[in-house]
C-alpha cells in the first residue's frame, strides 16, 4: 500500500482544505491552492525521519490570518491527531 510522502493543507474561510498530495509510489494529486488561502502548511513523512510540518506560505494580512487561526486552529485536525 502506498504511503504519503507529503500533503499540503490550506487555511481558508471554510477551514483547512487538503491540497496537493505526493505518494511514495510516484502518484501526485496536484491541487491548485484556493484563492482565499491565508496559510499553507506541508506535512512531510520521510522514510528515514519522523514526520514534520513546515509553513509553505502565509498571507501578509495578519488580521485575516489571526482570525482564521483562532477559528480553525494552527493545524488541521488530522495533523493534530498525529501528535507532531
């Protein structure tokens, strides 16, 4: 069974939206970021290291970003469950 290599998540006014995903079998599901994204994070799961999350992009509109972080949290629920 294929394992995830990385997955992007976008914070929007609708909450966290899953984006582009890459699998270890070479499968790539490319998703354009939503136009109303305020933050994009990438969950990466290397074979030889523990998984980690990095910020790929964030808006310079800090009021908007802070409001969305307050509403939806700093990570998607499925990443919080991984206890990164």
